[in-house]
C-alpha cells in the first residue's frame, strides 16, 4: 500500500498528502530545492502576507537553543499587491493546493486583504491570529476568545474561501479560543504557532525575544491538539516540533487531521519523505484504511461528537 | 541545492582552534567560489554554514574554527564518519578575466578566498592576496594555491608584516580593478567603505537557520529605494557588493 492511502479531506479541500508546509518556514515555496519531492506536499502555507509591505525586524532574528530555535523575523513580506502580481502565479505553477497566510494590524486591514484575496484562486486563507501586532496595544488576537470570535466572524461574512485560524499556545485555556473560532464559523484550526521565548547571546550581549520552534515544542503542540480535539468538530492541522517521521503519527493519534512541517525541515532535510513513510507504515501496521481512522485514536473523545 | 551524505576524508587540526575538514564530493551540482555548504551536526538543532575553501571533483574542503557546541562536536568527527550536507548554497563571486585584483582576508575569511583565488588564477588574473591573521600559527600556508603573490600580516608580527591586514593593504599602490574580501565584519566594513570607484565584493557571515532562503532569519540590510531592504545572506548572498550594504 502506498501514498494514495494518505489522501485526506480538510472540509471540502482534498489533499494528496496530509503534509502542509507551515507558514513562515517555507517562504513562498519558490526556492529551488532538489531534495524535496514536491508531489509529496499536500499544501503550502505561504509566509504571512499583510496589506502594506513589512520590512521585518532588525537583527538578531534567530538564535539556537536546545533542540530548537527562537525567531523574531517580524513578518517581513512585500505586501499583498506585489504578492498577487509577482509571487502567487509562480506558486500556482508549483503547488497543487495553496493556503495563503494573512495578518492585519487592524480589523479593517484584515477585511481589505480578504476583499483582495476573494478575487484570487486559492484553496484556503490562514488567518495568522497569533502574532503580537494587533492594534496600538500590540495584542495577539488569539489570546482573547472575544477578539478571536469578533475577527473571525467579520472575515467569514466577507468570503467563501475556507478559513483556517492559526492559534497561539500562549493562552490560559486554548479550548475557549478554539470554541470561539468554531462558533464564529472558522473551517479549520492550525496549532501551534511558536511558543513565546527568549534567548541571551552572551557573546554579543544581546537578547532575542521571539517565538520558539523545533523539537522542544512538540509536547506543547500535542497537548493543544489533544485539548482542542475534545471541544471542536472542525479539522485540526497539528504543527510544532515535527522533526522526524514518527512525530507526525503522534499528532494524528491525539486529534490532528493533517500536520504542518516548519523548522523541522531545517534540521532534517528528509523530513517530508520520513513523514510519508512513517504514516504509510503505521496505517499498514494497524490495518487502517486511511488517516481519518487514526485521527484522535488516543484521544478520550474519539468517536464522541463526531 | 541538494542534500547528500558525505564521508569525512580528513578532519585535521591546523592550529589552535582551527580545523581543515575534507569530505567526499557527492554533489552533482557544480560549486562556484563563494558558495557554502550547510552541515548537519548531530547534537545541535540547526545546521552550520561553511564557505567552501577547496573544491575538486573528488572532495570539498572547508576551514572552521571551534567556537561553540556545534563546531566542538564537528571537531571530534573522524575520517570515515559521514555527514549530511546541503549544497551548493548561496550565490557566488563574480569572476572576470585578465584583471588586476586584490583579495583581502582576515581570520577564517581565508576559506572562500582560497577557492576564489584558484579560479581567478585560471582566468589569467593578476592576484594580490592580502592575508591577515593574529599570529604565525594562524597563517595556513600549506593550503594556499601556488603562483599567487601573497602579502601576509600578523597582529604580533610573527609572520609577514606587523599590523592589521587592511592597514597593510592601504600602503600598497591601489591600481586594482576589483577587490574581494572575506573575514570579520569590521574588516568587510572598512574594505566596503574604502572605495566606491571600483567594485568590491564581500562574503558575509551571519547566524543562519534554514540556509535555503526560506526563513528570512539571516538577513542584512541592502541599499534600495526608501530605507533599504532586508536581503537573505543565505540566498541573495553571501556575496554582496560592499557599497550596497547598510552597516548596522
């Protein structure tokens, strides 16, 4: 049995494999990387696009830590108009399914972005609700269930493109946020974005205050998927610390319907092939027909509400 | 860019904390001077980038300095062990023919300039290679290509002229048509600001995560319309025109 077993459906979106390249860790997917078999990628999530171009943060932007890294890139991107004219057509040629990540500093910016993206042929919009850039107070939308509900609801009213909410693990109760997003009409949830963290560079006497990713955050991602699965019915894209093939299986077992690969690719160039192999082996070993059968298998809510 | 498993052919301590690592060249793609390889070292999360110093069909050589956990682990690897390596990464130095060129190197900056000098030599350039180091032990004569005019300097005067290599460079008659430089940021900055009348190409170093142009972690600010623009050292570089860098 082969890769065809790994076909999945996220709502109405059919993916050839459950591997989604996570936002911000795969650029726009246009670099020429010969060791990646692009046919094995179910969908690409672009680096987050904003209305105006964003310059991004000054150095230092990255720092390594035990089994992971901190980043503080600051959503560097060329803005939506440049993206649509010069980048999106190239992504279309290379990828079967395209998820565009967007972020706004205000509700209005989100709405304007949606109106522009409505004219484009894309498969889903991922709302980056987990960057600390909202309004004057630099809020993170997904740290408030009220704000999450409000923004998702407004956006949902403006578009028929499937919507994904990318949530932050830095909350008291992730279930509340996921429920708010679902009630507001979100189609999918992707968790987790990076975990807040800080590194100290003793040589340069500088700090790097940003988001932690890498193998070290896998337990946090698994816990979020596990908790969210219990309270929502929509599909969950599990992201965080997938650095070897079997990590992906764990995400499915606790409730993910698809998985995202981020900085795992930086440390393991074979990660895509390994995930495919591990999932096929696991399905065969457990005599499962497809990934849906193993989604939530180790979650106490498997079967209930679904 | 490819990902290959390459056997270590040699991992030799040159002196102090400096090492020469030679690995099998299992890459189908051709490497150009200025390109780097991105090495996976088990025990640390991120790969480590190193400029290619020696390049043949059979092997690739880099020079590295033990500065942290990654290079510490690398220094203990032995002949016959294998490494997972990405390459060729980044852009390369522009190469001309029949020119009078100056190469200026400090510290491990020597690595990309060795590869560059051997290519420049093939194209009949007249090369003046300024090579500075802290002391005699850190002048790695054994790996320098022959048939090139070297001007050495050391901080303590134990080999070549005494002083900083850039100060020594300035005492020479400047009729070079192109200048290439690699090494510490202060050196690159001085060389870049030195002359706007002739092209200066520098090899930048920076903390890197992906090495593939994906994460935008290793950026440097480049002069462009407005306030400038952050470009990726790993993909748009590591070779830049010196005058275009906005030094922070």
